[in-house]
C-alpha cells in the first residue's frame, strides 16, 4: 500500500501488562502525517505520548495495526530490521538530551553517520559546519556533561538531523530547560527541521510550541484528537 | 534510624537480587577458603596431636628412639634399678587387615599392669572391671586383642571372633577378646584404626623381639630429679622429649607449609573483598538519586553512612555464615589433600578428622565482617558526600576518581618499592616474604587503574583508526568508568598474576627437581627394602639379599643406602647412610666447589655431608662440626660438603657406612642400587632380582623411580593448585559481578544507542569487546607482575621456607596461558551481561534512571 | 518485617554454629572415677584363691623343704606369697607398723614358649603399708607386674624377690640378713632383717590344710621373729627404727573351699620370746570352720600345733571402714587354755584397711594379757580377709 503521507498509522492498538491487568494505551489509533508536516502532540504526563513516539520509531512494537513510514510498514519488520530502519530514517530528540556520555560532542554526531556509511572527511566537515551553525564550534571535543542543558539539547538536535532522516521525533525537548533556552531550542528545531523539509512529531506540554505547529493533536480516550 | 528509611534502601536491595547474591557469594567464598584452609591445616595437626595424646594419655614425657627402637632392658633398668615409677612401655607397628578392605591398623602393645595414673587416652571411661579382667586376659592369652566397640561393629566382629592381619612376619591370627568404648568423637576417630594388645603379643606379631617403640612417662613438674635420672640412663640412641615439645616441633616442622597455605587463603579473601567493594559501590551509585532525595529530606550524613554500613553488615553476616558453612564443607575436602601432603613429606597422620573450634569459627566471622567493612568504607564515605541539592553526574564522580588515581599511583609505587625492599630484607622470615608479595600485588593492583587509562588510550587510537567511533567506544567505556572497571581489572590482574607467578615457580621447581632426581639416580635398578628396622632379623636378611644380588650375572656393582635417624642437638635427625661406588658418587649435586679428596674424607674421616635445607635451617657451614649422640657419648662429625636435595624441607645428614657402623647398630638397608654391566638385559635382571625378594622388598628401574618421584612432586602441589584455582574462580565471580553491575548502570546509555539505531547484535559485540579489553589489559599487566611474584616466590619465599634453591625456568607458555586466562575469563564474564542488555527492550532501557 | 526475621534467623544460626561446640560433650579427658565396688574387690580376692586349677600342682602331702630354693618361686602352683609384717619403733618410741608382701599368681599353667621376654604366665603383685601410729595415718600402695623382662620375680638361687624397685633381697651368701626396700610416693621402708630364731613349718610338716578337700592346702613356713632395723620415711621425714618382723611364706593352688568366705589371721610375738600364729577360717553360713589352725612357737623354736578348738577368740569391738563401709572386728580376747595364755589384741590404729585392688584389713596390733597368771605383752599383725 502506498500513500502520499510521510507517516501513516492505521488501526494501531497498544496495551501494557501491568500487575496482571491488561491496560490499553491506544485503541484503533489512526493518523496520517504529510511530508514536512510539524505535528505537536499534547497530553498530560502518562497519557502515552512517549509510547506513541516509541511506536513510531519502531522501538516498541504495537499489538496490532500498522505504522507506515516512507511506504515501509515497520510493524512488519523484525526487531533487527526495525533498528536498521531507525538508524536511517528516524532522528530522535529526548527530554533529557541522551547524548552518549563517553563520546565527545563531535563523536556523538558522527556516530549516527557511522552507523549508515563509511564516514569521510566530508562528513567531518559537515559535522563541524553544523556545530558552527549551532554556535558550538568550541565544544567539538568536549564531553556532553561539560555542556549546559541548552547546549546539550542543541547537540542532540544536531545528532537527530546529521544523518538526514525523514522523520524527527522529539519527546519533550524543552522539558528540562528554562524558558529562554527552551525558546532558543524550539526556534532552532523549527528552522532546521522546517528548512530541511523534515516531518516532525513533537510530544510536549509546552503551549508555546502550538503556534509553530501545523497540527496540534492530543491523546484522548486512547486515540488522537485534533485540537 | 527510622524504619521507613531502612525500608527505602532495603526495597532497593531486593530489586537487585543478582548483585546481592554475588556480593554474598564474594564474602562467602573469601571466608570459606580462609576458614577451610585454617580448619584443614589445624585439624591435620590436631588429629596428629590428639592421636599421639590418645596414645600417651596422661604422659608428660616420652622416651623415643631412632629406627632401631629402644632396648627393652632400658625399661627394666628404669623400673627396677632406678626405681622410677609411672612408665609405660609401648610397642607399636602397623598391620594390614586381610578382610575387609585391607585397611592398615595401628597395633599398640601395652603393659596393662602399669600404674593407673598413667593411662592412654583410649582407656578413659573404661570401668575398673574392664581393666582388671580383660587386661589380665590380654596379658595371659597370646594374640588376644581389644578393639573399639565401633570398629568391631564395622568389621562385623564379635567377642571371641578371630581375624587375620598381615605383618612383616606374615599372616597372623588375632582374637578379639574385648571391646573398649570411647566417650568422645575425637577418641572414636583415633581408635577407629587401632588394635590394642599386650606388649608380648605386639612383639610376637610384629617380630620386634627385645625392642620397645617408646616409653611414656609421667613426671611431675616439681620433679627434676627423675628427669635427670632418666636422662642419665639413656643410651645414645634414645631421646627423652616432653609430649608438649613433641607436638610443638610437629607444628614447627609444618609451619612454612601452613603459612604458605594461609597466604593462598588470604589471596582469596583479598579478591573476595573486591567483590564486596564492587557491589557496595554499585548499590551506592545506583541510589545517588535516592540518597540525594533523602539528604534533601533532612537525613544526615551519619545516617546515610550508618545505612550503608548497616546494609554491608547484613550482607557480611549472611555471607560469613554461608562462608563458614561452605568453608567447613570445603575444609573436609582440603583435609584429605593437606593431611595427605603432610603424610607424604612430614609425618604420619593416621586419621585426620575435621575439628571445628569456636576460635576458628570466630576468626572466620571476624575476618568476614572486617573484610566487608573495610571494603565498604570507600563507597559508604562516597555516599555521604552525595549532595542533597545536585546529584552529581557520573562523569564528575569519575573526574574525582581520576584525580584519585594519580594519588593512588604514587601510593602504589610506594607499596611496590616497599614490597621489593621487604622481599630483600625479609631474612629468614617467611611471613615477611609473603607479605612482600602481597605488597607488590596490592601495589600493582592500585596502579592498575592508572595503567588501564594508558592502555585504553592506546586501544582507542588503534581501534578508532580502523573501526571508527563504535570501535573507540569499548575503550572509552572502560576509561569512562575507571573507578569500577579499574578495580575489576585489578582484581583479575591480581588473580592472574598470582597464577602466573605460581605457575612459573612450580614449573621452575619441577624442572629443578626433575634434574635433581635424574642426576641422583645413577644406578640401573633400585631395590627398596621396607619393613620395620626394629626387627632383629632385618639387618641379617638385608645383607643376605645384597650378597645374592651381587652374585647375579650381569651385576657390575652395588651401592646401598640406609635412611634412619640419629640424635643431633637433642633432636631426632634424619640421616642417610651411604655405601657408594664411583658411579653413585656422581649422583650428588654439590652447592659449591668440592675438593678432589672429598670422597676419601667422606669414607675415611669422621665426616658428614648435609643437604641444602639442613644447612639452611641449622645455619651449618662447611668445616663446622655436628655432634651426634652415640652409645659412647657424643661424637663430632665435620661437615665437608653441602648437596642439593629436594626430598624434604627439613633436610638431613649423610655419612658413609663405615662411619655409621663405628658407632651405631646395623639396621640393614633401605635401598640397594644395582649397576648392571654394559649390555645386560635390564628387564631380565629385574625379574631375576625379583625372584630373590620377599613382599617387603621391591625392585624398580631408575625410570620408574623417576616417574614415581615426579608423581610425588605433583601430588605435593595438588593443594597449591587447588587453592590457586579457587582464588581464580573467586576473581572470575568478581569480574562477572562487576561487569553485571557496570552494564546494569549503563542501561539507559545502552538504550540510547539502541534508539539511535545500534542493533542488539552490535550492542553484544560492543559489551563483549569492552569486557574482553578489560581481560586483555588485566592479562598483559599480569605478565610482569606474575614475573615479579615468581621471582620473589622462588628466590625469597621458597628458599626461606624450605631451604631449597632452584633455578628460574622461564616458560613462555605460562605467560600466554595467563593472558588467555584473563582474556577468556573476562570475555566469558561479559557474555551474560551482554546478552541480558541486548535483550533489554530499548523502550524500557530509556525509561530507567 | 521479613528482613528482620531473616536477620534474627541468621543470628540464631550463627550463634548455633559457634555455640554447638560448647554444647558438645567436652573433649577433655574425663578422669576415670568409677572405682570398683566393694563387692568387686572382695569377689576378686576369693576368686583368685579358688579358681580353675587345671594343670597346676597341688599341695597334697608334706614335702621336704630345701633352702634357698624354697625361698624362690614355685611356679607350678597358682599362687604364692612372701609376707613381711613388723612392728617398729624409733629412738623416741614413735611406733610404726609395716607390711611388705609379694604375691605371685600364675595366670595359666605351664611356661609359655615365646621369643618375647614379656610373654609370661607369672604375675606379681606387691602391697606396701606403713602404719604411723603417732601420725594416725595408714599408708598403702600396691604394684603389679608380669614376671617378664625381669620386671618382677623371685630367685631360687638366693633369697630374692622383687617387683620393680620393691624388693626383699639377701645381703650375702646366707638367706639372712634380708634387706627390704620399697618406696611409694609419700612413704618408704628400708629395713634389714636378721633371724635370731629359725623358721617353723606350719601345719603338718609345712602342709597347711585350709579345707577338707584334698589339695585345698598350702605349703607354709614362717620366720616368726626377725630382728629388724633400718629406716622408714613418712611424708618426707626419715626415722631410724628398730623392731621385730614376721615373715610368712606360703604357696598353693587352691586353699579355700566354696563354703568358706575368708579368714582372720593372727601373728603375735609375745614378750617371752614365743610366737603365736592362728588363722580362723570363716564360713559363708557363719559357722565356725573346723579347719582353722595355728601354732605356738616356743622360745627354743619348738612348735606346738594348735587346732581349731585349742583357741578361743572373742570379738570385743568392731570398726566400720569409712572408705568401704565394711564392718570389721577390731579388738579380740584370744585364749589358748592349754597354754594358759589369755591376751587382748588391740589394733594400733582402727583404720588399717588396704583399699587397693584386693581389699582387706591388715594391721599392727598390741598384745596384753597373762600367761599362766603372769602378765605378758607383745605385738603382732592381724589380717582380716573376705569381709563384705
């Protein structure tokens, strides 16, 4: 099945087993996201935002239903293939940055590249370029924990974009940041992602983002609703 | 401390059962090995002491003699002429039961009519009527014997049943006329292989006519007159010793052996301590947030400290109890090994039983708990330093530990230098020699994190060059958590270097002994003559045998040796009495240049040669005189040479047969060397000699003796090998537990890697590469350290413990094996955590923290 | 809660592990305190004297005595003894009594054939007592040994009998003087015995019938008066003494019959240089035993044989041993009407009970009375055997 949509979610069901009881998170969830679309996902803590993103990236498999990204049904893939799919097509931005602490800033950016190809001199230049753009040129060889939260999140954004994925998934990217920094990070995401024409789904409860989004959805009654 | 506070930490503990179990295992194994060695060693000695005490009973002193035994008239002289009371004449020997099991029993011949105040241990608890009637029967009925109730039961013997035993005199029929009961477990064990009979029966059955094995004596402490009177009447072949001093000298004899064993036990505990440290650090690290929150709530540093120490104590208690139980079980196993070794090289222990004393258990408890507390102090302190406000990032902690590593580097250099200096100046002290090894090992252990950092840099460069960032990651991960990985590597390194060191030492020793055994077997065939040297006919029949062998066709010449004991410095001292020919003189390896007239002097002058261990232990130098007790008073023998001998660690003397026969009675031979004419069929000659011999005599080719000797050598190192593998096993558990903890701590980081597209297979490779790298570093480091350990063992500890010098034989195989051992152990230890991590769902991994 | 229980459980386990040692029966040697009962001691005594006698020689008829060989052992007979008792005094008049006896028992008939000198069918036992009248103390000791390896024995070449360092040995070519030497832990004797009076053969020319059955008899001779001098030591103090001893030599295979329970034996040395020996056999049924007999040795060594009904003995007192709880007679009026003799025999000490392997009472006595109306005094020894 081919669709125009960058992401197509069909009849997605997901539930958790908790203390012996089946606990449904999503019921027959449907969503189509257009290429280049920026979707903001609102919802209270524990409403299933992270689960939704994990389902999209293939980290978590659904109980039933389909997740089609770039015409590939990732729910039909093995765990191994889902991982390979993820390394090519998905960029992740987490609330707590989640940089690899044992790698330098530059290495953190190079790692996704290395996973998909032989890294060349050009790639190194590309990394430096990108970091320059993020005003992090002097932090190239620093380890993540020497950086401030804002700086770390900027690196994380760069890491999400460096290997040119189709979809960026951002899970509360500003959740750990103060207002000003959050503003800067959002700005950056908006510019970089939009400019590159990437599709982005951002889970957040920050109201400021809403204005920048193409669509704002919220999880309600185990399914998505337009706001 | 509030119950809630405790619960907050306990709940956490329960959530990590694996770590908990491993920590307990660490304490348990460490304590178990130490306790087991202690128990087995002490029990062996105590069994010996109690066995001799059960024989001596209330005796305070004993007259003993060399192999010839005591003249029974000595006893009459003491009793009748000197009027000395409280003497017990004893004739002992070993007999073999024909049925069932062919067990060796000790036959003890007593005089039932001596004073009641002097009774043997087995006589305790027997009623007077038992003593009167049975002992009278024992005296009047030839070949009547007593057994313990239990032994009779085991042998299915009823009173008045007959049973057969084999002795030097052939088969003998004995009649069970009575049973004695024993009232405690020790006596029961001792009496299990005991046959009590009258002294006349003992002489008849064993063929020891005219001789006594020993005379037990009770001398009141306030009675030096009796002591002096006895001393005066003793002939040159007899020696009066106090029972206590005899026990003491047995202990002294095995002291070096015991210390070496205990050092191995401590090594295990040291590695076990690492396990405890590791687990407690993990538990503290994992709870940074929890502890931070508690601090925020107003929990004081002291409370946090108490909390951690309290947990450690709980673990220590469980671990120690498990360790003690394990140690008792292990001790049972080690007991056979240890008493076997003592049997082989020191003295005969008839029945070793594991004897557990509260003192030893207490020692184990103390050791387990204090080792745990020591190991837990650093993490407990660390826990108190956790700030209430900001939870320190892991890397910042690591930064702190990196600074620490530099300081530690300095300390470790001091330790190593201190160790080498100690080794150099340890003098005669074995303890100091072993302490130096511990210092060196500990020093290098502390240095390991620093060296590991250097190694990881190197590996990172090399692998990064070919494999990019992913290739750099293993080395990075090792370096990043150096406070954990460094100590795991250090523990592995210590275990492996101890292994390498001991392997090199044993190898060198083996090589040295092999060369020595080879050199000292110049004859073609060796006849060994067993049998009790006390029996009067032995010397005669030995001479007869020698004459007959000499007459055989194909025999060119003979040599002979008699291994017996003489009294030097009021101590029974082993001596070999040689009758040498030109060929057999080549069998001596002298530790110095010898003059051409050495053998002439050996044969014709009142001279003696001594073995290297004897010279070492008694600080004997060439030219010195050794005074030996003879029936004609003391005689001085000049030491004219020192020669290599690895047959025992106490050393012995050697003199020519001419010299010996001038002063001491003929006891026949212990062995005869047969030199065949060129071209003689040795197999044929062997069978011809065989035809001349009785059951007590055997003939073996020099090859067979060589093989048998090397087997004995291997056997004596069984215990060392066993203990070494035990400590290696503990090290493995330690590394395993460390890696488990490490991987668990990085669950989230691994989750991110998975999230950004690293496959689970890549993750497995990554983790195994990391652990393999750790193993490799440990292995590489262990090579030089192992070398130093071997060096100290060979040239300091063994030489001082046992008086042996040996050449250092380098065996590259040992090094490869060492590195491989470390590498494979670490690799194996990494497999389980790697698989566990790879299987962990990234979604869940991301959720942690 | 669970954890608390676990900790307590472990603590208890730990305590048990440490504590089980303490609750175990102690390894320490328990001294053998089970001393034989009175019954055992007394039974042993009579069994020794009436046992299976297969292969042993019997005392059936009078024999020729020949010395010194008859001072030596008669190994064909089951039992034999050399009995020395005496009353001694130091210069200050301090009184002592002593007994040194060597017993020989054959455990089996026939000398064994063995290359071991320890193999012997002859067993010796010796008793040594010293009665310290002033110190009110009775010292005893005993020894056992086989004859093997020259640990004990007797010679038929000259008078010599010994057990370890206790001995009675002639001091020259003649049988007397005889030196007795024996020391125990806290007392000792060293005496020289000379013989102013010769020996006397008891019974019928030395055959002393003990019960009706033929062979239940011993060969028995006595030296009733031996002048004694030497030293005795008590508790570290030595006393030079003089006095008079009595020696009995007796060997037999069986003596008592099964109805007999024991005897009271009197050996009295009277001030008129005569000596009285009398043994009164007791029957288990309490009746008098007609085999009781004795002799009176006159100053000129002539012997007057005494039959059962020649002597009357009246028990005047009794003494109960605090050690064995056995009651012994303890003062007697002994009369030999045919000789006009009537004396009272009084123990120097009540407690002269030998609590050794074979229990009996043997003690020094003083004698006072009249002979033919004239006052007479004396001393002697009394043996009370077989009391229960």
